[in-house]
C-alpha cells in the first residue's frame, strides 16, 4: 500500500478528532503459541490501517494541532543484539523516515510522555475493551492528569469510541484497497482451482489444505486470511470445521472455505465439489438450490438496497428448494415466517469483508438495515447442510453439505464479483476437475 494512502487516512481521522481531541491506537501484542514460540505476528487492523507499521510493541497517537507534529509513533528502538536474533527494526528514525510519523519516541517512554499529551485535551478517542492491560494504562494516564488539576491542568472529560469513527472509514474501500482485495481474490481463486485439479478419492483433507497453502504463497500471499475449512462428506455440514484430517471418499462432496490475505486484505471464498469429479443426482439437486440462492442474493447487491435484502432473497430460494426436496412441507410464506429453514441453513448470507475477514462496519443504523453504497465489500454465501438423521432428510441427501461463497464489491451501477473466476456452475466445476483426470 502506498504511503500516501496511509497519510490520507490519518488526515481524515484527525479531521474528525479535531482540535481539543486526541486519539490513541495501540497495535496487537505478540502471542505465545507454546513456551517461547510465538504465533506469526500480525498488527492490529485499526493500527495498521492508519500507520502501515508492521512491528509489535507500538502505539500511534494523533494530536491535531500539535506544534511539534500531529502523528506520534511510539515504537521499539534499534537494538543490534536483538535484531541479530529476531530481525530488523525500524527504530525511531525509520518510524519517521519510512512510516510517515511526525515524531517518534521509544515505547519504553510511553508512561512518561503520554500523560503530557493528554493535558488540556477535552476528548479521548480510544477503543475500550480490546486489551484490558492497555485499558488500565489509559485510565492511569488520565488519572495522572486529573491529579494535576490544582496546577491548572485540565483532564479529558469525554471518551469517544474510536471504533465507531474508524470502522465507518474502513467500511468504504479506496481504489488501493479494492486493488489489494482483487489480488487476494485472484490468488484465492487460483488455490481453489488447484484444489479441484488435484483432488481425488483416497487423499486426506490436510493434503488439500497443503495444496491451498502452496497456491497462496506461490501467488504472493504469505498466509491465509483465516484457518481453511476443508470438509469432506459429513464434515461439510460442520460450519466451522477445522480438523482437516479425514480421508476423502469416492462419492462424497468436498466443501472448501479458504482464501488468502494479501497486503493485509482478505478474500473469503467457498466452493463445494465432488471428490470423484462428478456430482451425483442428489448432490446436483442440492447444489443447484444453493447456486440459485446465491445468484438471487447477489442480484440484490446494489446501491439503494439494504443489507438484509440478499439474505431475504436467499432464504426464499432455499426454503422453496427444501420443499422441492421433500425436507419441508407447507406453504412457502408460512415456512419463511416460521424460519423452518434454520435447521438446514442456520447462518446469515454474508458479512462485510476487508482487512478482517469478518470486517468492521455497522449492519444497522438507527435500528434500520444499512443501505448499500459504492465501495462496500461483502461476502454472499448461502448454504444447505443436510445432516444424516435431521428431520425430513431422506437418506439420499444425508450428509450433503453445500456452501457457495463469493466476494462482492458494491459499485455505482450495481456490483462486481471479485472472485467470479472461481469455477461455480456444475458444468464449470466438472470441467475444471476433468483436467486433472486428463493430465
């Protein structure tokens, strides 16, 4: 992401904070996986959105109107010994030279300097509740400033949830963000195609997961956007299946919910295909219902429509399809009103997408569903999960789990499916899988 992109974001934030305000944004801490081994580090999304600074141990502070610089970055100092072990650090010089900070201080001086920055500020913009330890620090800094009241120092009297401001900014994607999301989708599409080419009966789910990870990294993404779901047969009916360790059987479907993160932006794609390369009549019947539901939902993504319209369109198709399968009996309007579909389709049809796979942004405003506007990106992902033994599920449909998910950008004239290149129709999927049999 270009440095100017981060600078524009900071400018917009400080316009909201205004004179008399201060915003404090810490990054995520490192997390221990086991003993002295850390999980791979990823900065907090809000922090990175404003700074582009990739290191742990950092706090960004924004003070509009500050004479010595409005954007202050507290970070780790250079340390040749630690850098020999753990890798290079930007240091204070790099914070200003490479990451646009107006001023930089050692993170170890945070407790000493921050209370002074809070003096005579009326408002503090900060996201409470993400990190209890840092919340405690913020309260202590404010308490210190209050303790100087007899010296004529005024302490902040108003706390404003930074997330409310920042997350509305993040909901609307810039050209640079959309470009990153297109790339994330492109890499993810290639991974799904690869999985379709290599899949065959007798493989293990984790082998398909390895193929996905290979495609992500080969395509330029260092990691997945979320732990992949690779569920064969009955495992495809588990919404957040994570084991990915069962054999793939001839005659089963394989549900893959997996996507890459590129330049800190996520894709989120699901495809469901037959392990042996050919949908059975029962699988085809269920799949076509979900595919029709997804298309009906995508058609509702356009400016002026509200958030719930894609979901309403999807549940209408799904409920009608369950009647056609003999799973549900009754009149369509009554079944929809009763939510009779929920034992077989229990999740929503989508969510916001961006730096976080379940991205920030309100779904309702003033109690009303939010209206789509250009620049928003969401997933559209209806599904059907017909578990063996579930009421009304005939044995021919038992353990058929289908979900189809794409990433959709709201445009001025309608929408763009960022992940459209991933095979989706039955003909496209079977054609893509036939390549591996011909090879």
